[in-house]
C-alpha cells in the first residue's frame, strides 16, 4: 500500500495576520519536499499543522491509521535531566514505547521469575520487539550520534549547547524511521561532514521528507519538489532548488504581467464609469459591480515577493583594518590561537569555518574586544567602525514596538548615493509592511526578529562587519540580498558560517579551524577547499593501498586468481599506461578545483563543475582498483 498524507482546507491565523489560507496538498511516498518562504510566512506553523500539534489550525489532515510522522522542531523538547541515550529513547513514538515496555517487563520478570503474569508480560514484550525489529535500535542510535559528532552518550541534556541538543533531537527522529519526516532547519549547527552524512542518509530514506532549510546546497541534494509559502498560498514546483529558481522567476514575471493587464482593464472601466451612462440596465449594473471588484483587486495590488533591498552608506575605511600579532588564546582549557598572526585588509572577504567547538565565535569575540587574550595584540585601525552580528542576539526589548526599536538608532539614514531614507521606508524595504511597524516585537517570529536585528546593525553604518552564523534563522530571500550587499560593500567582512552556499558567495579567503589551535589558510572558495580536502584524502588512501599491495608477496592477495599467473598482452599495455592515467586524472581534478575557485559566485557553473569532479573521482577510484588488480601479476610476468 502506498502511504500518502492529504491536507484539505488548512487555514492558520496569528492575531490579525493570516499565515496561510485554504491550503490543499498531497505528500506522496518518496516525495522529497523543500519548504521555503520569508521569515514569518508560516513555515514552522505549517509543519506544526501537518504534525497535528496546532489545535488553532482549521482544516483536516487525512492519513491511514498506521501512518507515522517524525518531527524535528527548530528547538527540540528534550528531558533536561536525562542522558543523551535516555533522552533519545524518551520519545513517545511506538518504537520507543516498545523498548521501554520490554525493559520494564524484563526487570519485573527478573525480580519475580516465579510469576506467571510477569512471564506472560515479558514474552509479549519480547514478541513486540521482534515484530518491530527494535533490537538493533540502540546500536543504530549510537551510529547516528557518532556521525553527528556526539561521542559522550552519558552527558545530560542540560549540560549541552543548543546546537548539540538539536543533534540529539535529529538522532531521535531519524531512528523512528516514520512514513514522513518533518525537519525544521536540520543543518543548523552541523559541520560539513555531518551535513554530507545527513544528505546521504536522506537520499536512502524509504519514507517521505518535508524539510525547512536555508541551506541551498542541501536543498539541491535532497529534494525533488520545492514548496514556497507566499502571502498565505502554497506554490508547488517540481525539481530541486536550482530548478525552482528558474521557475519562480517565470511565475513572478507572469504575475507582474497579469497585474499590468488588470491595471489596463481597470483604466478602461474607469473611463466608462466617468462617461456616466444615462440609463443603467441590469447588464450595466453588473458591469458596475464588476468594476468595484476590479478596483478592490487593483488597490490591493498583485502580491509578489519583493527582494530585500539593502542600500546603506558607511564611514570611510583607511588602509589599516585589523592586525593580529603573536596572539595566544585559550578558552576553557581549549587552545584556540597559538602564536597567530594575521593582517586583514580593506575590502577583504574573509570566511571562517570548521568543526564545532574549535573557537570560531571566540575568534570574533577577541576581535570585537569581548574576550581577553592570553598574550599578543589585536590592533584595529583608527577609522574602523565595527558592526557585530552575533550568533546569540543582544537582549531585544520584547514589549517595544518594531519602529521604536529602530528609532533608537536614528530617524533616518543615508544610503550609498547620499539620499536620506526614513525608518519607515527601511522597514518596508526589509519586508516589514506598514501594518507591522507598530507591532510589539514579541509578536514577531524568530526569523523576523533576526532580520530586524540585522537591519538595526546596518543602520549603524559600520565599515567592518563581523557576522557569526548569519544564515541561521534568516530566510533565503534575505540571505540572497545580504550576499549581494556584501559583494558591493566597500568595507571588510569576516564571516563565520557552516553554510557552504553562503560562504562560496561572500568569502574568497578562508580560515578553517580544525581544533587545538590548528588553522588552515586557503585562498579561494569553500567548495574549492572541500574538493581539495576530499581529493587529498582519496589520494592518500590510494597511495597507502598501492604501497601495501606492492609490499605483499606474490600469492598473498585474496583477489589473485589461482589459475591466472601473468598479465595478458593487453594488460601489459594497460599496466604501462597506468601511472600516466593516474597522473592525468589527478591533473584533471586539480584543474576542475581551480575552476571551482574561479567560479565561486556562479551557482549553476559550480553545480556543473561538482558533477565533473564527482565523475573524475569515480574514474580515479576505478583506476586505483585496476592498479590493485594488475599489480598482483607484475612481478611474475
């Protein structure tokens, strides 16, 4: 039986705002859906509605009685006093209930082996464990947690950071293996290895997937449908994110064209009304009614998602920006910087990434003067005006109104062309319509608060931007324009991020934190760096394998055929060309990696180059396998 979920007439209002209205859709088996939309458009609310956790939503979710849903929220609700493993198995899903029931009945039967009731309960629980194949659940959970870089399974949830708790929640929902996975920003706080593992895991997943994420590379890898929630409506696109971008542009053009036609029709009707027909027949009265409807539609305008327009002036930045000399920094007994030297120049685009817990945020805090050094100096130029977008937002006054939060900075700002822009206009450019300007900040979504915080920061017109994980909780539309803003920014940017797409677009020089104060420096894009690291690992693995095989005595290999004793003539020719083929393959890989660095801002080109790189890596693996095979018979030939 093919499992599906059907939604009929879903409607959700929040205060005076309608998040979505009369939505109807079907999620089929094996659908991989990416749900996108601006902050505050209702993405998380829609996930809650599908999971049937929001009782204020009207409409109906229709599934079979056996249909199961697993839901990873942005902030998982985990028992604070339990250990990692206990928290994972504390879920209310069927497999966890079965495991807990088995453990309870086993304990009762062990305590009272003479009890017939205890024996019957134990045997029933054991049968249920067999039925659900729950015996391997613990090992599977440990495997998933290891891939998500959680190794201490006995630590309690309350001692873990929010990011690590998110990983525990992800492990809990993955082990359920439900018919439908709902994932809300699953890549937040994951490093590149963990994201790559999650992409592979989801590509093999047997059920359906609905994911909310700002990670555009992730969307491209795991989705085959994109749903966009916009102005209360759901627009469905077949294909991944790259396909969506092209189809969305077509839809917007069509809507604008339709709006223009509507305007022309309205003008014609307006001329007819002003002409004042002497006699109003029934037919003419119907036309008058249609005119009133058309007037209302034109007044409301065609709802089209506008880009966030960021145009700010800034103070002049001199030649000296940031100079770090012999810096040593240790945080909680973890070395972050050791005899570190760096000169950051005007208009430099510095990207910082690496594994979690290696000190990336501490690095920014040290530059901002919020974290004292063990030794060494960090000097800022006299003209530097820092703007620091922190991962943890500054305390934001929840009972202050949106517009008052910004007027604390100023009533107006000057854009890069010298024009004055009012706070009201700025808010509208940042997708805060006039109706929200007087809204209390506590009524905004988490993403809308982050966008408001970013606007306040840019209003202060810094010339050096420190950005700590800016992609977390910002929608793709805002990120796209922030990327464009950084590209045209006349100052210096230092960005900490795990978002591959974002870093590819905003950084051309990288500091990759590897732990224990080990930092790689790389000129080029993040995709180029990761590709080189991947190829280096493959090359080292291949070299080690060839070296091992070369040391083996004749006849030691398990692969060697008992009947075959030497190379054929064709294999001799192949063996003679093998070293050159391997060298050519490595040279081709290097060439593609160089092109990836040169085209870091061209998403379509990057995608094509990545495909070429995957093909070359596959060819390289095949060549190594042939080298392995042929080398067994070289000495005997």
